[in-house]
C-alpha cells in the first residue's frame, strides 16, 4: 500500500489502522471528511483536523487483482 499526500512532508500514517496524523498539530484523524474512489484501487481522502482546523488530502493505491 502506498500513501501519498498533497502536503510536502509531515503526514504520517498509523500502519495498523491507516489513520493519518495532522501535519500541523499531530492530532490523529479518525474519519475523513470526504472519500473519493478513483477506480482501479485508488482512493483519495480529504481530512479536516478538529483540533486546529488544518485541512489536507491523502491518497492511496490498493493492490488491484484481475478477476478470473
């Protein structure tokens, strides 16, 4: 699984739960404000930190298995 962010640095992801940490204040995010399924296993999430109101976006690519 690859995690990408439009924030140049500072976004870390909890490897077990897949929850990002706010790059501004370090608060762990629990639910994305918006989720977009972009096809072929690509997912984009928009996050808004309740602690500091910072907004950022992450995207991830899940392994795509061809059907039989």
